């Protein structure tokens, strides 16, 4: 394959992966942004700020704010003033939100783990290494 064909194929894979996660989240009653925010809160732990979510997911502030508004409206999260900074808000899962997050992320992990387990350890390493290298080469300074 020439470089153009590789780029085109990469886009097809990227779009396919995005579509998969959008549809998977939708089948669980949420958007992919909600799913990924659950992931960030779960991976970072308590006292997650909107800025941490924005930085981790590379989403616009407005997108994160509107998604958090929906999540708060559904009773998944609360926003509280940070104990470290009176200006900053921290995002905390409610008991209900924690239950939803735990259930959905466990299902997602089981599915992803099943797929990644079908790759050899070398393929998994190569996959992450090449993706990181491309990200580094494409990085906007």
C-alpha cells in the first residue's frame, strides 16, 4: 500500500471504531461522551475536575459542560466546590451513578478484554507503540 492508501485505511478503521463505541454506548442508554466521562472519573478517582476531563478526552469545554449537565440531570453525578480551590468544581459520582458506571465499564472492559486477548502480547505492544508514534509525529505544537 502506498501512503495515501494507508491513510485512507486508517480513517476507515478510526471511523469504524468511533461508530462502534457510539453504538455501544447508545445501546446502554448513553452517549459515547457520557461513557468516556464515566471512564475518566473511574480511572482518575475522586475529585475529578472538568478541566481533567477536557484534558484527558481532548473535548471542547462546551461539550464536557453539556454532557456533565445531562449526567447531573440523570442523577449520575454531583458538582461540588473543590476543597483545594474555591473556584474549581469537582465531579463526584452519586451512588446511582457509581452503580451505572461500574456496570457499564465492567461490560465494556469484558468486551474489550476479549478482543484484545485475541491479539498476541507482541501485537498489543506493536498496536500501542505504532499509535503512540503516529500521535507523536502528528502532534501539533
